[in-house]
């Protein structure tokens, strides 16, 4: 969409997760605000586990599992 001119910058592209442009992190955009530290730690652990697994698989050159996009959207 950016090369076509539909969106002027990457900031307008919505994704549920993406690699940060500014930090060596993955941004998760599912839960923005937690009310206490316990919930923040829980959400962090639930997000970090799959990211760590995907990073190890990518490093080992294992292909990602074939999961249909509608199923992924339903899971979120």
C-alpha cells in the first residue's frame, strides 16, 4: 500500500504484531493497557512465548506452520 501511494507512511499500516523500527523488539498490538503489574507480566509472557519459539524456528530454518489466515484472526 505504501509504494502505491494509498498510505503515505508505515505508521498507517495496522498489524497485530510487527517488528519495531526503533527497538530490537516485536510490538504486540492486541492488549494496549493492563490495570496492574500482574496482568502486564501475564500478557508479556503470553506474547513472548510464541515470539521466542518463532525466532528459534527461524534461526533453525524451520518453516512456519501452515495456519489459515481466518483461523489466526479468530484466535485473536
